[in-house]
C-alpha cells in the first residue's frame, strides 16, 4: 500500500460528521471525473477544495447538494442521502457580478435568502403588523451585523465594492441557520485585502456558529492561516487531510503521477509547480 493510499484509509466516522463521501465515483458521459473518493467534513471545520481548473472541484459541491448523482459509492449530508437536507445547507455559487445600475438594496439581497422562494411581495405596511415578519427582519439585520455589513446594507448593491457585496452574499447564505456552508470560489475577483477580510470572516463564523465550511478556491494562500483541512483534486482522485500533510511535493507528486514541487516563498506563501499540476512558475498553490 502506497503512502497516498494509506492517507485515504477510511477512519471511523465521527458522530458530528456533516459531509461524508465513501468510495464515491463521478462520471460525466464516458469520462470518469474522479473515483473511489473518501472524504469527511465535521462540524466547525473549515475545508478548502483545491486543484487545477476542470478537475471537478465544483462537481464536488454538486454531489453534496444532490444535484449530480454518483456513478458509484455514496454521499451523505447529516446522515442522509445528499440533497435531502438542503434546507440546512447555505450555498454561495460562483461569484455573481452586480452591475452598477442594480438598485436593489443589500438588505433585500440578504432577505432573499430567507424568503426568496416565496412568490410576490408583501402588502404595504403588512410587515409592520406581523410579529413573525418583524422577527424575520430582526434576524436579517442580525446576520448582516454578524458579517460586518451593517454600514452599507441599505445601499444599492450595485454601488458598493466587490468585497462588500461578497459579505452580503455570505449573509444571504447564512440567513437560514445552515449547519453546512458551501462556497464556490467566493474570493474570485477580489483584491488581496478583501480576500483576507472575507476569509477571516468565514473562519470566524465557522468557529462561532459551529458550521462546517467547504470552500472551492483558486489560491490556497489567503486561506492557509484559517484552514483545518484541504481536499486536493487532480488526476481523477481527491486527497484530503491537514494542509501540511496534503500540500507537499511527495503527496502531490503521487497524486499526479509526476514530479510536483511545493515551494515556500520568502513571504510565507506557497507555490505548487509542475507540468501535471497545470502550473506555471508564477502560479501560487495552483488551486
């Protein structure tokens, strides 16, 4: 048994496991995207999903949401088949860009996460006389405060910065008290300070609310100080574990079946370099 296979050995599931994949295989048409995958994510743990473009990182989220059926194996969320507990899952898809002319307020974008599946608009003044509506409004404001967006929540979302928009979208994903938060490249398009602040926010919410977080990311470096686990996708497999155990030259070389170097930069960042990792020398962590 190779070291890589040893790392994948299934351990007894913890009682607080939120996501579990067991011998999971995904096929798209005649192509096997990844196979024989074991992965566990527990409450209060922050996992990043890394790897080159096109290897199936977003596909993993679709499997967890029950949007894509496995070819083999099983995927469970909160002990039930994937998709059955989606009302307890917060989901932020790949970054949406709001045109500067979009006039809907940030607070209303967050509220859509709570009641956006309802048809129509409330009657004028109806919210003022409904105890339930007042409680829901108070909850929306509390979640906005949690993500530090109160200052600009009443502004049109098209007029605020990308980092501010992303905080409000995270609030939208949190507004239904999820036990699992799925984030698909939430840092894409943000400047470095915004990446750092949004990552710190996600980590804080994860720990304070005991929420399991799975984030697809393009660059591991903004996440490194906050991560509990990584899942590295490539060459039809997924290797998961602690960052120091997975993002190593030896592990990634075994994963890709070719030489991969992990370089520790002078500024503390990582660079993953290698032809099979689809990396160029300027890429960082090739995620």
